[in-house]
C-alpha cells in the first residue's frame, strides 16, 4: 500500500459517495488507475463495505451506554453462546472481549434509561454474568468511524 492508496482511503472514509473522477483528481491520478486501485482495495478486503452513517439523535437513539461485563465462565462454548445472543441485540453496536479487570465491553445506543433497562434484562437473562456495570455517556467529545491509515504498509 502506497501513499496514493492511503490518500484514497482517507477520502473514501470521509465520503464514499464521491465519483471516481473526483477522487482521482484529489489524488492526482486519471480515472482508470484510480478505479483500479479502489477495486484492488475492495478485493483485498481493505475496503470491507460502504455504508451510510446515520444521525443517532434523529433516529431517537441518542443515549450511549458503555457496559462492562464479568463472567465466571471462561470457555469457548460459553463465549460462542453469549456472542450469538449479543449479536441479536440491535442496540449493541460494539462488542469486545477484553484483557484486564473486565471480560467484555459493550457500547449500546438507546433512546432512554428505560430502553437500556430492557436491554440489560435481555443480557442478564441470556447469560450467567458475575457483574454488569453500566456508564452513561454525558457528552460525546469525539466520534469517528475513520481509521488512521498512516500505519498501513
């Protein structure tokens, strides 16, 4: 991956709807070589998909909750079952297995505390959890889906 590929990726992360001609102009290529680079980046899986980013507040899910989970179970069968349950909860937008003091971290978006409580009840009903700790975000200071591309080689 070279400087041009990284620049193409930066541009696409900001606006994937730009025409190839616009992207090509911004990176200093003609249309065909630029399109080939984009196609290769897609084929190689660097560009996984193109999506629309939605305004959470306009869709009435402006409350962000970070949920830290601890479990007594540290085996693959438990994780597989739990991951399937979490995958079915639309309000969970991020789900991580962690190192350190907690086992799992979830980011959940909901309209209000009552809606979070319903998600919480689904979680504790679905799995034997040792501890569930929730923190409500008071203010979003930075949010981006853009990945830094400067480290790519």
